[in-house]
């Protein structure tokens, strides 16, 4: 019993927290196949589906974030935090982990607080260049803090920081499909330049509007496009395209399940600036135009984007200017071979491979 490695991994809320968490779990299992891993997430959030789909058990806490607009609603939030702390304590008592890992997101707060209070060593992983509130609060209690960017001693004790990079979806690195076959899989022409537009798993309104406002420009360009609208926006977009006529060189889908093939097909990507996406672009060396979401805490996506832009590894378009300039800029960029080569060269320099394995080794060390 004592030889079994038992690990709790907590956090989630978005793909940006969940994919790294699952990658860390997979890396622990690769090093220690007998390890028992339990996830703790927030009820009603996407981890409750994604984690079981990856083959791991998960327990849900009734936690949510503070309502900054309606302060009266926060009495309910405080009750949920109190209840989540009690539930986290019981989960930890029952599972008896030797180490707890927090990846950010609501659930990691109560879980790691209770783990630390019960004398269990904790490791936190911060994906962004600007630390999240939960991780800043947990930093005092953590033994190790794994980060992806330089300069994180602004937020965390320097002696606890390890620069590991962000774990990414293994499937992206293991894709064997050729560029030609990847382009053909979308029904497009391998000879033409291809732009991929992604707005995260839920979609990005600004990126979608940028496309809809430039359908004629797209139609008349010598470029072809793969556009992931996000499930939330898909129906209304298809309605609008029926009215205005969908260009033949524009492939529209609500969700792309094989992102490895999509990235392989693309000469240029247009994306939000979530930390996980950026880590993926660095590892596969993909030229990218970043349109940071303004609707995130502490505007951390802009900070993530600028970390690349400042070293000429990406192009930045402000959200409020995107509907005017994004599509013309993208079409000009994808036709400029020199620019694409320069972006690729600079972004590859930022890649931090083997992040999941490096973090997994730190987790295993803490357990003993």
C-alpha cells in the first residue's frame, strides 16, 4: 500500500487548465504506472466531462467565482467556498494522497488549502505570464511552483519557482499526417496558402465578426480558410452565411477534434492568446496572429501575447481593432514567405519541450 503513489490533481474551468492537468497525469502514469490519480474539479465546469473522457476519476466541488457586479450574490459564493472546503477535506482523508497538484481554476483553492493544512506537500502550475488569483494565494503553501514564463518572481517566492513550460496535448506533437493530407482532409487545395481561425473551445466573437465583415475579401483572395466558430456561435453564423453566400474557399466548423491535423494544414493561425494555445504554437513552430481576449482576469492574455510580440515571435492585433484590420493583415501576412519564416524561427526559440515529464518528476519527488 505504501509503495503506491497517490496524487490529487485539482483545478480546471477552461481547456487551458484541463489539458495541462491531464498531460501531467499521463506523464506521472508513464513514469509510475501503478500511480493512483484523483482529480478534483468544479461541478458544472468542463473538467467534469473531459477528465473522465481521458480515463481518470474526478470528484466535483460546488465552488464558483465571486460576482464582481452583484455583491449580494457573494453570500451564496461564500457558502459554496465553505462547503467546498469541507468536501475537499473529506476527499483528501478518504483518498490519502502523498502529494497535491493545483493547475489553477476555482477548485484548486479549497483542495490545496486543505491538503497543505493536512501536511500534504503541494505543487502548483501557473500557465500564464500573469499569475492567477488562486495560485497567488496558494503560493505560500506550495513547495514548488512550475511556471512557463520568465519574471514570475513578481508573484511567487523565487526559491520555489521552476521554469518548466506548459504541458500541451500530446496528440498535437504526435500527429503523423503530412501537410498535403491535412489540407485535403478539410476538402481544400494543398497548393494554396491556408489560414486557420480558432477562438478557443467556446469560440471568440471578435474573430468571428472579423470574418463575417470581410466575406468579399476572403472570396476574392487566393487564400483558403478553416474557421472554427465555437459551438456557441455556430448556428447564427451558418444562418448569416446562407443569406450572404459562403465563399468556396472558407471551410466552417463548430469544433475541430483533430487539432494536430488543423495546425499541420495551416500556414498561419489566428487565435486568442490563452497560455496553453501559445505553448502549442511554440512547440510546433507555427506563425500566429494573436487577438487577446479582453474578458479575462487581469487582462492576462494581452500579457501572454506581448511576451511573444516583444521577441518578434507573433503578431498582435488588439481586440477592439480586429474587425477592421485582422483579415486584411492575415491575408497579407500569409503571402509573405519571409515574414512567415521569421515568425516560425522566433517562436520555435521559445519552445519548452517535455514540460509534463519535468513536472511529473517534481511531483514524484515531493511524494517521498
